[in-house]
């Protein structure tokens, strides 16, 4: 009797310590997610990109993907890493703002500020860590914050002075990340680059400078492919390359009548607080009692301006539910920036426009041991990247708004099969001791 009890005890113990949550496959490959900010879906079509072309053959390409509505850096990146709509995750702008204290902090300054990012929705780094994985964020938006007091295992935050386009540094960052995977056994790393967003803003998307930047990105992807081989990660690292939004050329006079809201509003008299002058999306808090007046003043003001009262935002924007969304939301037609008091805007390109516009669509590429080769995926919403990342890592997802339906066709048929024979440790060891082919 005693013996049986002891046996039962050990059986239960064995079950309790069985760590991977899914039946079937028992070991999972590592995952690197790279985001090149503002990489419009078609940027590879008017410039030579030999390495990205090679990736099409060696992996998966989606025709394009659709970012969430607010096509801005922090909101969109946070949808990717949480799988939640913006109204759920609460990062509703690049700026941290407070309409009572009039505080406005820039995108870089928010990276430090946990209370801006931590709104009760867990990003994948944290969920994965709580399931025993080791994760890191290299400059990725939101990676520097704490979530319920918990930090990402390793987080590098972009400094104010960080140069966006230094190719040498780009390559160094890849080597650093490969070292994390190879020598420190990280499982999941997100790596962020601030281009081609920078050049898209300053020079415009239809310029030689932008095309040159795409060539630089392509060389960097070539460097990545070599670095993966050199670090003997080819058979145990999956890679997703994606971005947060596209870019469009800003229409200026005399070609069009630019949108200048002070033509229709008395800012000093009727507006309490505003987030304007940041591309095609803006928000306004009217002074008390001025809500209807402001709406009426804007509703037929300019043919290329759409104004919404918060409660009448279209449901498919997935925005209205969040308390940080201000009472009036304004969206410009493609290329029409929302200027507030004066037009001091000098940039040639911008985003923030409706996510249905082709110029706001962005890229999705993937390759590695679990992905099919030469697979062209239909377009999908970026919110669906999250469940794919979870599946690749063997992580049980947190509640999310994504679905695997759109992405699981990218994976090899045998993905869910039980890992046969040797344990992963032994297999990794065998692979590592094999001489480097090619
Ligand atoms: C906004 O600022 C006001 C006034 O300083 C402050 O009382 C309030 O707590 C702030 N709101 C948030 C969410 O930080
Ligand atoms: C992060 O916070 C530290 C300490 O408050 C500050 O010195 C640093 O400049 C901040 N970095 C960014 C990018 O905001
Ligand atoms: C995260 O939490 C740690 C430990 O409490 C703290 O030292 C650090 O400053 C926090 N970082 C942020 C960005 O809030
Ligand atoms: C680019 O980065 C490299 C490596 O970090 C550095 O040595 C070099 O000085 C940087 N160049 C510029 C122009 O900042
Ligand atoms: C080892 O390499 C083989 C191909 O050479 C690959 O199929 C397998 O997935 C690799 N295993 C691991 C654990 O990296
Ligand atoms: C701007 O509005 C005019 C008049 O309604 C319309 O013809 C034009 O297509 C709009 N521009 C864009 C980019 O939607
Ligand atoms: C998004 O997912 C959350 C968590 O499951 C859920 O509460 C919310 O209703 C979902 N949003 C939509 C629009 O389905
Ligand atoms: Zn961006």
C-alpha cells in the first residue's frame, strides 16, 4: 500500500513538472522578430533587393499586412507584441499625454514610463517569461517598461542621441542578438530599427534617399542571414521581419488646400487640449460645453477631413472603448496632414492615415526551420502575428484579438508532430558539432 502511494506520488510529481503546455510537440525553436519602422508594403518593388528576394524563395512573404487603426509607431508595435486592439492595450499615441496637466512626452521619452505601457495587457515578452522562456527587447517600443512590476529579462532602450541609419551599428546589433541566442540561450528577441521611417518622413517615400535606405536594409538582411549561419542557428531560429505602418507623400499647396484647423476653430476659446500636427490622425478635448460646437465646426469644414465624436467611432477602428481616446477624433484623407494653429510642417512624408489605405500597409516576411519555403500568404491584420509567435515558441497565449487562421498555413505540416527520438539538448549538441555547411 505504502509503495503504491509513493508510486502515485511520483506519477503526480512527474505530471506536475511536465513543463510544456501543449500536447504533441515538446520542443520549440527560438524566435527573432525584427521591425523596420515605416517599411511600406511595396518598398521592395522599385529597388534591387537581392536578399529579400532570396527570402521569398527560402521562406514566407505576405502580399502585405494591415496595421491597426492608428497607424503610428507605438500603438501599432504594441498591437503586434500583445495581439490586442489599441482600445484594449491603451497605447493610443506615440506621445504620452495628460489633458489635465497638459503633459506631452515624445515617443523616446515614453520608453521609460511604465504607466504609459502597462495597462493590464501583457506583452509577449512577459507571458513567455512566465512560462519559462528567456526574452529580450533591443530598442523595440514598450520593451523598456515594467508590466505589473516585471521587466523584460533584457531590454535595451534607444537613447535620445541614437542614430537611426548607421549601417555598421545595424550589423553590430545583429551580432549582439545572435550572441544572446547562441551563448546565453535566449528564446525570444525583438529587434527594432528606426528606418526607413526617418527617411520617409524627411525626404518622402518616392525618393532616391528612400530607395537607398531600402538597399541598406536589404544588405542588413543579407548580413543577418550570414550571421545566423555563422552562429549555427540555421536549424533552431525562426525569423519574422515586419513593420508598423507605411508612408505617404504629404500633399501641399498649391496642389491642394492644406488642412489648418485654426481656420475652423478658436483654439484659445474652445479647445482645452489637442494632439494634432502628428500626421493624419488627431484628437481634441473641447472646453466644457463646447463639444457639439467643435464637432459642428469641423464636420463640413474641409472635404478631406473626417471628424468623429468618440461615441460614434466606427467599430472596426477598435478605439472607442479606451478612456485615453479624447472626445473628438479627426482623420485626414491620405496625404492631408492635420495642422493645428500654423503650418510649420517641413516633412515630406507621413502616416497616421486610415489603415485601409494601401500606402499605410506594411510588410511581413518569415523564414526558419518551422516555415514553408516559397509561400505567398494572403494579406492579414497585424494583430494576428501574436498567436503565430506564441505557437512558434510553444507559449500559451494571453487573451488576444488575433487568430491563427491567417498564419498557420505558413508553418510546415509537421509542426505539431511529436518531437521524435533524441532530446532537444542532444539534437542541438549534434547540430552544433556538425561542421558548418555552405
Ligand atoms: C493627469 O494630470 C492630473 C493633474 O496633474 C493628475 O491629477 C492625474 O492623475 C493625471 N492623470 C494620469 C492618468 O496620470
Ligand atoms: C530613462 O530614465 C533615465 C532616468 O530617469 C533618464 O536618465 C534617461 O534619459 C531616460 N531615457 C529615455 C530614453 O527616456
Ligand atoms: C522596473 O522595476 C525595477 C525594479 O523595481 C526598477 O528598478 C526599474 O526602475 C523599473 N523600470 C521602469 C522603466 O519602470
Ligand atoms: C557608426 O557606428 C559605428 C559602430 O558602432 C561607430 O564606430 C561609428 O562611429 C558610427 N558612425 C557614425 C557616423 O556615427
Ligand atoms: C538539426 O539539424 C537538422 C538538419 O540538419 C534539422 O532538421 C533539425 O531540426 C536540427 N535540430 C535542432 C534541434 O536544431
Ligand atoms: C479630397 O476631397 C476631394 C473632394 O471630396 C476628393 O475628390 C479627393 O479624392 C479627396 N482626396 C483624397 C486623397 O481622398
Ligand atoms: C479583444 O480581446 C479581449 C480579450 O480577449 C476581449 O476582451 C475583447 O472584447 C476583444 N475585442 C474584440 C473587438 O473582439
Ligand atoms: Zn513607425
